[in-house]
């Protein structure tokens, strides 16, 4: 239950910071896509991978044992951040994350192809 509540708080913070940039529908679409991609590894995300699915995130995570719920939430948000970085770039992603969580560390630089 604690993981479900924490995951919902993370979603709400990200949504609040990203909605002005991407629009509410854009944030929702990015989460749906993230859930669809992460569902290959975490089958329990199937019910979350729909336009109304983020409302089911808490219920879906509560149905799992705490360790599994933590892995599923980490997989979903990790996929979301990867997509967001691809969509708006690493620098803007870090700025958005810092606006939600000011103490967040800088990510390790990504390798670039030459």
C-alpha cells in the first residue's frame, strides 16, 4: 500500500510539472506508452496501459507484494523518464525533475554516438 501511494505521488508531481510543457493529454499519452512498453517486463501493467489506466495504478500496485510493486513502479517510471528524455531532451528532463525534487542528483552523462 505504501508503494502505491508513493507511486501516485510521483505521478502527480510529474504531471503537475509536465502538464504546462506537454499538456495534460501529452503527459497521459507518455504514461500510457510507458506502461505499454514496460508491460513486456511487468505484465501487471496491462490494466495501466490504457488512457484511463493511470487511475488504476494504485490498485494495480496494491494487488502485488511490496517488493514486486516497487519493481513495477520503478520499471514504469524508468521507462517514462527514458521516453521523456527522448522527447524533450536530457537537460530539460533534469530541469523538470529538479523542479519537483530539488535535491535530485545529476544523472551520469550518457554516451553519444560519433
